[in-house]
C-alpha cells in the first residue's frame, strides 16, 4: 500500500492581504479575527452569527458553545445535530 502524499500542515496563522496569504503572528491573527467579529456584531448584531455544535461533543462542550453564542456573540441562532 503506497503512502498518500499530503500537503504539509500549517504551523503558523495566515492572513489574506490583497488576495494573497501571508504568514502572521498569533497575536496579529487573533486581533484580526476579533476585529472581524466586532464589525459583524456592530453591523448586524447577534443576527450576524450562528452556532452549530456536534452531537459527538460532550454536553459540557455543547453548553460552552451555546453560552459563547448567547453571552459573547449575542445570538440565539444555535443548533446542533443532537436530535438525529
């Protein structure tokens, strides 16, 4: 059985600028993500977000996801595949 060739895994965050990806620090990447979340929240409020969690996650993980969605993102758009 031949080994499958795989692309190397990412070892650092990448930020898209002018259509190109460039390496960034974790602090820079997380700051950019936080700014993007803040912009969505300012423009669309909680309706700009949705949370979908997995039934294979623990109850604690699902609880944390819905708590993050409600308390931090301000959304009631929370669903999971638990009922299937």
